[in-house]
C-alpha cells in the first residue's frame, strides 16, 4: 500500500512529495558524492514524485557523464532529490530529507557506488512502475 511522504531542504524553500510503500528499499552509497553528503537513496518512478514548492530555487550540478542531474537548493545547499544515472526515468529522494523518515520504515542496504559500473544494474528496476 502506497503512502505519501513529504520532505524538503533545510531552509524550507524546496518541498516535495513522494509515494512509497512501508518498508520500501533504500540504499546508502559509498561513491565520492553520496559518501560526502550522507545521502540515503529512495528511488521511485517518475509518477510517484513531485516538487510541490521551490522549483525556481533549485540549481543543477552534473559531473562525469552528465546523466545524473543533482538538484540543490541554492539558498541552503541541501540536495533533497536528484535524477539518478541508474534510473534516469525516476527520482532518488534523500531519505534523510523526509519530514518523518521513520514512518516509511525503509529497508536500508549498502550499495557499492565506488564500483558503479559493475553494480548499477542492481538498481535499474527501482524506477519501474509495477
């Protein structure tokens, strides 16, 4: 059963809503960016994510292949969500940016992002709509 969860950046300028079932899978990642940010990925299909406030406050950062689109609040600098390279048809929400992450009861596993090319296929199904 899907539940709607809300969240946002630190200053509150950017807000979003995401639909996910209780116990949804989430991943920590040890890649150079996620490790520094402490990002915990909740990857969902496009249809289950929406920006509800502050889209004009977002700034975009890309690197390497330029496929992943990392959006940051230009006021506080927090990355609440992004369009991941592994799931360009979906969104990755930072579990830590949910207003009440405990209500999701996410199942968190480790992902080896340092060796992304060898493991990316393990994430590809997460943005598929069942």
